[in-house]
RNA sequence: GUGGUCAUAGCUCAAUAGGUAGAGCACCAGGUUGUGAUCCUGGCGGUUGGGGGUUCAAGUCCCCUUGGCCACCCCA
């Protein structure tokens, strides 16, 4: 065991996995930029209040934050998510609406780590501020859906629900409280604690004793105002028009408290994991105001990079790719020839690597093979004397000796560049 | 945070009832002095996560500790 290793819940993303991560965010950017979203890069660190303001009844904010006092005596925290930062940013800069942004990057939550659950975990996501239209809900959901398709995922299910207008939600929560309080001691101990803080969350419980009471609990749909019901219906109509399959899940609640009206979650196809929530989001009208900005409707989603990649592993899509190199230079006469050749070839846009330490030709050929390069360019005593190089196709075909002055033209022609 | 489980070479694993650590892969070097992927030979590599204890003897038993994984919790 090495003296130092990564802290719990932290890890290195090594090659070739790291290349897969980069492609992941590139594909995401491609999908959402095609819909008019632009990237926002918020800081990793914010005033603690930015996060406490958004949900002081949630574990994410009350128990799991990396918060501390900095050298300037400010109370700050590593962001546990990015929606709050986006809203803070909106309230601070007041951009014109609609403000359509996307982001990607790490968040921090002090939890007990597991597979697909890390203390530093990456998310990609979008947020739109300033638009109330249910067709925007449809667009946002469809972008998540489209992104999964772009990765090659086919077994993702979309769960959909509405929490109603804030007033509806309050009434519903009261009804739930009454309902669960009637259950009294028969409710699990955990749920009795949850009941005092946020009755909605009990609907998410997996504990056996709670199940009958969850089943008989009041339905959110009965509490929708006309407005909320109309909004929700419009969203469903829109999704159907786009042929996006969804499951209405009246018991779906989200972890953060700030959600209103439309909420949704993407679930992975693998059933045997408690970590199968790939991503989710919803409307959070009121968040910007809570952070000191003008009353502004908002909606967005965040997708977990790790979990989505695990889902890709399970479905056998979006594999890590071996790097593609054009040329590997083998220099058996000291290494100076290789220095010049790699430089010249890179200058015309080819990807080129070489061997070092003046190793044997056999050893350098092994490296050339391992590098996955299409061609080996070889210089030995004979070639150096003749001003020539050997060019050898690594994936089959005969090698040829050509004048060094013709190398670049020859390579570019062969590769159709 | 609670409970369970696991921890042996860079990686994946093996080691009969406690007797003093082995394989495959990877890596390196050779296989008649200029060329890779296959094949053959050899080599490098482990105070068995760390600490303490029981024993003549511990990778194997006990305790503590660190970390991974699983469930709860929470959520991405």
C-alpha cells in the first residue's frame, strides 16, 4: 500500500477513462448548444448562505456540506450542487431572459461513499430562468432524453410528477402530515423523524412498516389548482407529441426542497442498484427570489456523470476508446532524428509519438504497436546515411523506404488528408 | 451516521485442518547482432492494507485501525 491514497469518496479518473469523461461532457455540450444553451462556469465555493437558503430541511444542506470559515472569516461551502449557484449568478448579474445555460463540473457532499456515490461527484446540467411556458418543461426534459440517446442508452425510464403550485403543495403536505400522524407508532422510527421535518419525503421511504401507509396516502393530484393541473397536462401533451415515453409517478418527490410544479427523474435500466437515479430535475420558481433576485420562474436538471457512465457500462455503450495516433517514430540511431521528425510531422497536424532512452529497435517497435499508431516511421544507420526513412503500416501492408523529403507528402496522401 | 462484508505482486486471483507465499496478465531482456501484435526462454516484482495480541509457528485465529463494496439513510 502506498503511503498516500485518495481521501474517502475521492478518486483519480485515469486514462483511458478520463478520455471518456471528456467526450461525455463534449457530447452533452453539443446536444444542449444545439438548443441555444450556453455554458456558465460558476465557482466551486460560495457563501454558505447560498446553499442554506435553498433547503435547510434537507440532509444535503444540513449534514453533508463541506463548509468552513476561510481566512477572511467568511462562512463558505464547497457547492453540493449547482442549481443554487446558477440562481445566485442570475440574481447577481441580472441577464436578460430567457437565460438558458448549461454547466458541468464537480460537486461535494460528505456522505458515506459507495459505488456510484462519491464525495466529489460530477454533474452536467441545464437551467433556464425567466420562462413559465410548459413547452419549456418539455424542451428541458427532451434535452435530457436526447442526451441519453446520444450516449447510446436505451433503457432509461423517465418518471414524471407535479408538486402543484406552492399553495397546493402546502395543502398537500398538511394532508400528508395528518395522514402519517394517524399511523403513529406503526410508522418506522426514521419516518416519524422525517414527518416532523418534511412529510413529503416519507413517500420515498423503502422501509417495510411504512409501505401500507404510503400506499393509502392522499394523492397529490387531488390538490392541484386549476392552473397547476393545466400546466402539468400541457407538459404531458408536449412529451407525447415528441414521442418521449414517461411514467407518471404520483409519489415521486425530489431531494431538494425548492421544487414546484413539474418534477422528473431519469432511472437507469439496472434494477439491482440503490444508485439507479441517473439524474433529475424540475421547476423551482421562487429560488431566484429566495436568493435576493426578482421573482423568476426556473427549471432545469442535473445528471450524474458517474452513474450515467455506469449505466453505459451496463448497457455496453459509449465505451472508452483507445487513443488514435497517426505515427510512431522509431529512431535506432540516438534519438535526435526522432526529435526532428516528430516535430515536423506534428507541425503538419499529425498526431505523433516516439520512443525514448535510445532503446533497441525491437523495444521501440513494441511501443509503436502498443501506441495504436497507423504507421511506424523508422530511422536506422542505413536510412540516416541515405537521407531516407522506412515507413511501415502497422495494421498490415508492406513497408517502404522513401526519401525523407517525401515523407510528409507521402503520409498525407496515404491518409487522405 | 448505523449495520454487514471484504482487503494477498501494477491488475485478476490461488495457498489443503494455523507451518513460513504461487499463477495468469502486464512490464523488462533474450530467441544468432535493423522491425511490433503470436510463440519459446529467462528476469523484475509481495515486512500478505496498517498496528497489537494468542501460538513453537499466522495470509490463515482474536482485538483495534484504515480503505473498498453492500444495505439503511440520502441522492446524482
